[in-house]
C-alpha cells in the first residue's frame, strides 16, 4: 500500500495560479455552513476532511457568526443552504439554527443519522411542515449491510444509522441516502437500483439515493491508498462544464472564514476571505480534488 | 380609472392539443387580449404536430423552452439532466417519440423562438422566461425559491414582474419589501399539477394600476387525450398521470416539500 501524504501536503495546490483554469463566479446560489467545524461523533475512514470526536481544528460556529453570514446571504440573494460538519446535529443549538436558516431559504442537513431518535425526527417533521421553505435531510450510509458500511463508518454504525432512518420514516419524512462509492460494487448502476430498493425496505415512501465518488484527500486518501497529487485539471474546461462546477456559484463558510468549497476545508490557499462578499470572486482549479469534480462530475449538492 | 387589461400566460404544452384548445377558449372567455406561451411545446403527449397550427392561428406569443431548443436542433436528448435511471428511461421514451413525430417543417419554427419575452404592463417591466431568466432549465419551485433569491433575479434582469414555467407546478408570490415585485410560475397545461385533479393550470394577469395574477384551473377532455396516448403507444404511466392528476414519473426533480404532497 502506498504511503499516505501528511494531511497538509494533500491539500496544497498542485498547480500554480498561472497554470490553473479560472472558474468565473456567477453569484452565490448555495451557501454551505460548516456548522460544527471538524467535530464529529464518527471518524469515517474515507472522510475527505478527516473529522472526528476530538477534532476541533475548525471550530463550531457561533450564533453571532451564523447571523452575520445569513444577513450577508440575504443581501446577496442566496438560493439554498446546506448545514454540514463534522456532524451538524452536534451543534448545541442545532434545531434553533435550522429553524432560523429555514426562515431564509430551503435548507438541507447533512447528517450521519446517529443522533436522530424519535424526538429529533419529530422536530425535523415539525420544521418540515411549518417552515416557509423546503427542508431536506441527507443521511450518509455506505452500504446495505453492516459489513459493507461499518468497515468505513465504524463498528456498530449500520444499525444506528438505520434506526435513525426508521425514525425519520416513521415521522413521515423521506431522507436522501448518501452513499460514497468506497468500493467497486457501489459504483455501478445496478448498485443504485439495489440501494433504492433497500431504501424502500427501510420504509421510505419516496426514496432518493445520492452516490458520491470518493474524494482522494484527507483520510479518504489513506483509505484508498491513492493520492490525488498525480491528478490535476490541466486541460481547459468548456464553459458548460464550468457552470456546473460548485465553485462557480457556491461557497463554504466556517466560523473563521469563507472557502472555495466544502472539500477544500483544510486547504490553506482555498481561503477567500472572512465575509461572503470577499469570497464573491472567481477561483482557480488548482487542487488535485478539483479533478474529481471536473472529470467525475462530483457535486456535493443533492 | 385606468383601462383594465387581461393577459393569459401558460407554459408546458407537452403536445396536449386538447388542453391547449381548452385554455385558449377559457382565456378568450375571460377577456384576455393577448396570450403568451412560455415554451416546451412537445413531450409527454400525443401527436406533437397538432399544437403548432393552434398556436399560430391564435396569434400566441411563444418563447423557447429547453424541449423546443432540443427538438428544433435535433439534439440526441432533451437535456433534462435526470440522474434517476427510471426518470431517464421515461424522459428518453418521451423525447424519442416527440422527435420522431415532429415534422421537419416545424424545426425552423422551434429554432426561431426567442428565449425571453419582455413587455411593459402598467409601467411595470414584465419579463417572461421558460425556466428562469438566467437559465432555460432552471426550476423555480415555490418551496426552494426564497424571496431574497427572487429579488436578485428581478434586480439582475431589470424586471418588476417575472413569469416562468418549466417546473410544471403553478404558484405566485408578491415579494415583500420596498423593491416589491411579482413572480408567477404559470405551471403547465400539458399535464396536471400533481394535485390529484385532472385540470391543468395557467395564469391570468390583470393589469390596471398594478399587475395581479390569478392561477386558473381548466378542465378538458382528458379521456380523449388518454385514448390518443394509448393509441400512440405512449407509456401507461403517462396516461395514468393524465387520468389521475398524480405524477408517476420524473419525480426526482421535485423538492421534498412539493413531493410530499403527491402520491408517489
């Protein structure tokens, strides 16, 4: 197995400013809030930002920071919001934050599902019904069996995630199941069909499944034994392809700064400023992980 | 007292020539002095060629939807961009049928349609688009189009009133705040609005000192359409939608809020 690069090295740009394609910025449609920074109750082997239970290198967001970002987002006419982490439900005021964001626009929560019990599912349901805009919940599940899932998400997690999905289902919600193609068997079209059938078997009436390619940075790089360093976007990207890239109309905000995208949370050169306005400018495809978006069509959006 | 004027605006004909005739009749009865169509003339329904003479005979102002662009240019698919394989399957059936049955003589017409229509009503700048003014295939759903975003669209595209279609579900919103603004998704007349009713919806705009919109349901002979669809070998799932008012395909595009209101 190849030796993994240290984390910092993995997120350094592989191209210079001059070498990399520029992605024009079309305005801020999607705002990602890194609600709990890198704090997570799991330490998945494929995590591209290497989150974990003791990881506070990116801090939890304060309510004042969230308010400031939302005020700016309102002025900029943001279309949709995503709450992510780490595990966003670990935020001490998670449901208050969710309710607040939903007043402003449609919101998707990306969760591992571990904290979804009957009470939490009921709160999601209540917000789903009451909010002015659409609420979506995305639960990560990396296999249809404990053996397939637990090898990456941790021992015993399959049963707990499925319990969370059941709770949502009983509350009348149909979460999106997010599956990372961490093994060859999950990357095929047939796997998608099997997963949809599996989602139905969990009681989801309107099942949706989102497959995500592996991003070869962070712990994900170690998991696959592959480094992104040999990959880079060296050819010009056609205008149509540019427009479908997340970085053309989306940004990630943390407690401390605003970044190019959720994948480049750790990349020092991906910091665009502290405010959304400062980040309202073109970026360049300098990182190895950019190849995943350009060539494999990765979009973190649902 | 300013003169009161009425305009009818509809979208998503989807080859439903029977609904098209019913809507035009309804609009005339209600005194619409001009009629606008926000594109997507084909797809889903039978005999795509039948809608063109109707639109031309009635002097309907038509703009270009993504389907019209694709058929007019002979593209290999509708560019709907579904990811669900089931949705893609039905989208392909629908597109292949429509492409094969749209006479070549109508292709230049489809290509010639404008992407946007601008006009002025009661001093208000009115902008009509298929999906959104910035992208022909952008969906503007009620639950995923926040006020701030709609305000931005109006600002960026110099409009006070924005009329769109593409998503197939009608809604309207008058934007709060100083800038104001009215956004109307006129829905689609080609198939029901996933509400368990067989009627289809269009928008009637009333203009005096301001612009107001009313979303109007229209009944038509859906049994006859279903019969024609069966005769043309169109999928039973499409026929079911026409007869029940519930969408059976292409559901993945619906936001969770809108989808939860449907049967599937």
